[in-house]
């Protein structure tokens, strides 16, 4: 065993993107400073599959130019996990509040499973931005998997990508593949929901 391998073993180094990096979602970056003329900066979320086939949520930033060209910012060498500010037990599981340090690069930030329902992975987050009366909030539905069952859960963040609130139990469903529409329709929230693995109805709430 090499010295580098021994070091990784003793440090419990984990390659969270070792197996796959896929299923992106994209939203406009809250900070548009440095955006190209006529373009937009963005934040990309990705499903990262690491050793043991455990999925986590990881991020990139970049820009789309006026001509449609896309550039992704260089990534940080190391990763960071958020601090748990609060964990509230509920009848169906926990609601967890997480926060990252504001000076951490977006590509450093990784959300690993933190509740029993997520113990085998956080999968396929779909971020959208809502703007109600000037208050901007980002939501994401994602699939939590515990090795036996799946369910849809919700992330809510008013200061994306700081993540003051990862609300694992504000929305629950036993299906996979639900995505919020980024605008209310007739005053109601709308969601594209894959309820039977064949159709994709629009549901309201």
C-alpha cells in the first residue's frame, strides 16, 4: 500500500463523485456580478454517486453568454459539508436546518444524507426559484432513499446556496420524479408528478 493510500485510509477519505455525476438542475445565480454582457450566471446542482453507490447533492457555478455558449467555473480541490443548526423530529421523520460557511466556494459544498429516510442517498434534486412580493425563495424536490423505500422530500432556501433550511418532511410522497413549476398557476403551486411510472400529470396544491 502506498503512502498516499494509507493517508486516505486513516483520514477516511471518501470519493463522493467516484461513480457518477449526472441529473443536473439549473437556476440563475443570486449574485449576477461578473455575468457576461447579455448573459447570466447560474448555479448547477448535480446528483453525485460515490463509493458504496451513495448519492449526495453537489454544485457547480458558471455562466451562459449571449451567444449561448456555456462555461463552468473551476472546481475547488476539497469538499465541505454543512453544519447542522437544528434537527426537529416529526411523526414521519426529521426536519433538518443546515448552513454552509459563506466564504466556501459553491463547488466545495456537498449535502450528504443526514436523516434515516436519506440514509442510502439524496437523488435527483430539481431546483426552482420563486419570487413572491420581492421575496426570493429557492425550492427543490428530491428523492430520499433508505435502501428499502423512496419518498419525495423538499429543500427550502431563501439564501441559496447557503441552505438555512433543508426541510426533509414538508412534502412527502412515495413516488420518484416530482418537479415543482417555478410559478404559481391561478394562485396555486403546481408540480409535474410521475405517479405511475408512465404518465406525468400536473398536480396542484
